[in-house]
């Protein structure tokens, strides 16, 4: 199997799975409190990764650089952004959260310009990101009623999450090249799981956790597919393609979520949402227009 096929397949895979995690998160939050659900998601994910590492006989680097890297990744890739996202979804609609998190690629561009001198972040990628963001806005515009007084802290939480995620994506691109994608995630997810569960005990002590079958399955799905599979592929892809291109998955996942909501929950699929989805796809194609041209020329080159 050619590397180009693996790259395209991996990109599609994480978009499909992350698009489905919106539905799984919603199901999980019907029974579990936000920090509790996020904590168990990552704690279980770390156990899955540990088993996979044992099966594949993947080593776990313990040098000083690796240990520092694991703690930075655990706090800034998992604890802070996912804690904020899960917490914010109690207060703001998922559509508004999607639009706000759509700023993530913009922060990737900003941090890339500052720290990744070798990354090509030209006008094509910038225009592609703008088109993708406009498409995301169109998808949710019909139901985007912003009640500033009611939503402001939830909105701040999602925006701050997007900034942190943008920064850590560039950090991993810059510093994480020598680490295996599986071993890279084991300790960070373990740290995230323990800290989030501890924070849940501290701030959510009054909440009742209901361990019904649907909710447990949702957390298991989020742990294995939504965390282990996606983040392993995501960090592998980070070594292969431009980090701005990779960040555009944030625009595709709401489309997948929209389709699943239509098929499973009978949610309305408007003409405006379809147009917005098309605009997202145009933006993604435009952001990597040189690679698209090369594909048509039967030449796949790393951008």
C-alpha cells in the first residue's frame, strides 16, 4: 500500500470517527457529568494503548525530553481543551461550539507562522481556512442564536480550547517527530484521565452518575475509537503532511455529525447546511490546491 493512500485513508478515518464523537458525547453526557465522562474516556484510552503497546512490543521512551513532552501533551492537548469543551457543552448549543472551535485552524496558522519556519503557510491555505470557516458558519447559522449573557463563559471556554489546541498541534509538529504515535499518547492520556476524574470529584461531587448501557458504550467508543485510533493516526499524519491541512479536520467533523444527526436522530438537514458543507469541502481542496494538481498529474508530493 502506497504512503499516499495511507495518508488519504488516515485523514478520512479521523474525520469520520471524530464526526461521530459528537453523537457519542451527547449520549454520554445524558448520564455522566462532563469532567467525569472526559476523565474515564482518557483513562480507558490509556489502558487500551498500554495493551496495544505490549502486543506490538513498542518501547516507552523515559528520557527527560520524553517525560517533559508527555506532561505538556497531557495537560495542553487533553486536560485543558477537553475539560473546557465538555464543560462548555452544558451551557452552549453544539452548533455554536462547532463554529467557535472552527477558529482552531486560524490559531494553527498563527502559531505555524511564528514557530514553524519550514512549514508552507501561504495564501492558498489561508483562503482555504477562511472558506472552511464560512462553510461551518453556514451549516449552523439557522440555529445560531447567541445569548451573550447566558453563553459568554461557555463561548470563552471553547475559544480558549481552540487556542490551546492550535498551540499544542504546532508544538507536537515541532518536537514530537522521534516519538511513536502510540507511546506518545499513553502517558498523556493516563495523566489526563486521572486529573479529570480528580477534578470531577472536586467540582462535580453533587452530580449523580448513571451507568446505563448506552452511556457506558458511548464512553468506551470515545475511549477506543475517538481517542486511541484517532489520536494515533492524527499524530502519525502530523509527521507526513502540513499541520494547517491537518487542522482542517475541524471543519469536516461537523459535516459528519450533521449527517449522523439526520440519519440517526432525525434532525433537520437544511439546504443552507448542504451549501455550507460544500463550501467547507471547496475550502479544503483550495487549501491544498498544489497537491490536488499533483494528484491529477499522478504525482503525490509532500507539501
